[in-house]
């Protein structure tokens, strides 16, 4: 496996797949995400947050993949939304670029 797609960034105590990805990848993944966010905040301001459908690529560490594609997606309950569709289209594009 080359990449694992993560539709949101890690939120502690949240029951989504992102928690599982961060847990099984190991603490290194959380450290890399934190480092990347610190760099972005130093560049764009301390209150900077990634926008919807903004991707971030990290190493996969202990996961059976080389990379994890993190992307900020909307919180949805059961229905496909245009925002969720946009987020996944970007993940698919990144997947093919990295292939």
C-alpha cells in the first residue's frame, strides 16, 4: 500500500477513522502533524487552521503504507455533500500525482 487517506486531522477522543490512523501510526505521526501546523501558523498567524479540502501529506510511520494524505473534510451524517465530494476529489488527485 502506498498511501492511506485520512479525511480529517487528529481530534483527541473523537471516534472517527483519524483516531485509528494516528493511534496505529504511532506518536511520530502526531508529532509530524504538529510540526507542520506550527510551520503554517508561524507563516500565516497563530490562529491559522487548515481550510476545508486542504490536503497535508505525512509519512505513515507504523502503518502499512508510505504516506498518509490528511484532508480537512466536513462533518456529515449519512449524506454525501458537495463539500465531502470536493475533499475526496482532491485526495484522489493527490493519490494519482504521487503514484
